[in-house]
């Protein structure tokens, strides 16, 4: 199977599975507990149907949107994800380059593997910095200052990871940073030598957002332990108010799921919220962003930009979310599998397909701009 044969999410996932050692594939593909929420994320889009309007003259379609003060050519963006250079040796560089080509925003994780400064200097498309709130207040302040100084446009505080999700696939393989594999996990690396050759012949693995504060040489820091030992479970609304004031710019909370919390976010000075259950990787049994979208959009009114992510695999999923009032939609595994499968050309191919699908679906819906998508376009069964 090759890149040219990848026509949708499932094809990219299959190609990524062939290229990646099992523990890494399962880190991306996996979710918490029984992965119920993970599965529901995609199927929730299928509980409602689009109602097209015809004969409207749709020769040219404008897919641009403005969200968090950023003008994007597409209503989708690359949501921040950790450890991208493990998936492909160019990691964040490949994703940022592809996002720039398509005129959209990309996220850089606190657990990113390329520095936010390098990415900000190299690519001109809007950049989000995803922030985790650490126990070490000095580290928090230093990270916010770095992001400000680098010229990052949007700060995104993730609020759904107050403790680590129970990711059983990672427990089975021994996935951690640095690797501390189980025997079965090691065997899975041994049968993917190309990945290993690429990994050892490129720049060594780093977490440049954290490395001045975290000593990684002392042993394995599993992702679960990062969440439970380094992040601050006492984080509350007062902390958010303080951060938003300090940031003094576009500031959103990622992982809001209720109308009440959205109102509270606006009250403490946030400019946006992202409905998200972290791709099903945190609270299994949680509702889906799509199910909660109407409640949050209504609560937000015009005080907040509302975005959502989780399970998006098709242009029609994006259209359904925009019809309920989301301003933009985040992609996670949708670009991670293409990154793992083929680096920058993979991510470009996936974003190109997403753009084509959104454009085609808008034409078939009889819409020439995103503001024509309304709740009237949808019927829940
Ligand atoms: C491998 C992986 C790593 C992720 N790392 C982060 C992260 O570091 N910070 C964060 O806020 N969200 C992270 N996420 C969540 C994504 O930003 C996004 O919310 C989620 O992937 C959306 O679901 P989807 O993958 O079904 O599109 C990660 C997701 C995946 C799959």
C-alpha cells in the first residue's frame, strides 16, 4: 500500500499501522478504558443527516473562517498533539509546513518535539501553543513567557487532563518516554527496522518545551506519570483567570463539555472554548463534543468562539459541526496517521482531501460560504 492509494482516514490509518512499530501505532490509535467514547466520537456525527438546498448557483465556494482572531482558509486546524517526531522524523515541522500550505492553524503541544520558537520563525500560518498546567509555577510562567515572546497567536489550555487517562494499550506495550518496553513491545520494534533506522539517524529525541525544567535522563517518564506527577490537579478557575490575564490575548480552554463551564470560561476572560474529550483518551464514558455542541454554542452566545474536536474523519462531519455553530473543527488522528504514513506529503494529501470534501459537500448542500450552514440544514433522527 502506498500514499497514492490512500483516499480516506481508514486508508491512512492502515498505512500508518504498516510503517509504525506496534507500541507507537497503539499510542496514537488507542484511547482510555474500553474506548467507548473514542468510538462514539465518530458515530455521533452519523446520528443526524444533512438536508441540502438545491439550485442555488454554487460555482465558487468560500471556505474561509475567522476564529480566535485568525483568518483561516479552511474551517479545520491541526489540533496540538504530543511526541510528533516519534511518528515521523520531521514531526511538527511536517505538520506546520502542510498547515501553512493549506492556510490553516497548527497546534504545538507542551509535549511537542520541536521548539515553538523554531516553528514560529519558520512558518507564517497561525500557531497555537497548547499548555498543560504544571505543579511548578515557575515552569508555567516561563512557558507562557516563551510563547508570548515567540509570537504565538493563540494559547490553548487543556483542562481535560487533570490526571492521566487509563490507556490500557500503552500499559500492555510499555509505551513510555524514553522507551521502557515490555518484551512483546520490543519485538514489535524489531520487526519495523525502517522506523528504527530513521529514528536513530535523525536529530535525537527531545521535548524542547519542557527540557530546561525536566530531567529526562533519570529514567522512564511514562505519559501517565507525566500527567499524575508533574501536572497540578489543584488547577481551578482562579488559576485560569490569572493565566488569561497574564497572556492578555487569544486564550481558549480545550476540553470544555458543558454550557455552564463555557459561561464560566467567558466570565474569567477566555476568548474561546474547544469542546473535546481528548480523542477519547481521558474520561471514557464521557459525552462527545458533537452531542454537547448545541448546549455550549447557546451558552457561549457571542462571548466566545466555539470550536470542537474528536472523531472527525470526513468533510461532512465538519459541515455538521459548523451547522450547529462551531467556528472551526480540530483534527487529531486525521493528520497523525498521514504524518506517520508519509510525513509532510501525507499530511498535505489528507488536508487536500479534507478541503476537497468540504468544498464538494458545500456545493451539494447549496452553500457558498460557511455562514450559510445553519441548524436548519440538519435533522436528528
Ligand atoms: C497521539 C495523540 C497525542 C495527543 N496529544 C495531545 C496533547 O499533547 N495535548 C492536547 O491538548 N491534546 C492532545 N491530544 C488530543 C488532540 O489534540 C485532539 O483533542 C484529539 O486527537 C481529537 O480527536 P481525534 O484524534 O479523534 O481527531 C492528542 C491526541 C492524540 C491522538
